[in-house]
C-alpha cells in the first residue's frame, strides 16, 4: 500500500477583523469526502482516488484555512477498502492511519505558510531557541 500522488485543488484562507487578547486554540482536521477507482495509464494499474478536505479552525473564530485536493492510493486490497467505504464511509484502520498521517504532514506545512501570511497562529508549535542559562 502506498500513496503515489497528491494534488491540491482548492486553498482558502480567511481572517476576521476581530482582535483577540485571550488564548487562541487551533484545531486541524483532515476528512476524506469520497473514493473512486481510477486507472493510472503510466502505471497500467487501478488506484483509489480520494477527495479530501483539510480544515484548520481557530477558537475564538479569528480565521479559518481550508485545503481541498485529491490523493492517489495504490493497494492490493482495493475491493476490501472500497467495500468498507461503501458500507461505513470509513477506511480500514491501517490505510486510514497511513492516509491521515500523510495528509497531516503535507497539509500542516502548507497551512503554516498561509497562517503566517494571514497573521494567524501556526497550526503546529514552532521550535524556539533559548539562551543558555549561566
């Protein structure tokens, strides 16, 4: 099982004019919206195309960043995966972990850049260098 491609199709960032003096909580959630089998001509194989949405929201509501796209997933258990999706709208656990972790890695980096441009807090804590104690 392998992720063989990812393309971003929509990126949207909004910032409200609200000035907040309290702590801002950041929450990022990936979601798979749909699956379909497609043929990849260069591989001469069928793969699963997953439409996804990755949303980073802020509380209080000072902004929101959304990314939509398509992920291509190659597996030898295509029927099992598609059957589970049709019945439960869920992926098998192993596939789900692989896909969601990949989406977090790729999307959080992009969201971090957009958040900086919008002057919103980053979705992940950035490392800080501290002076040595004497």
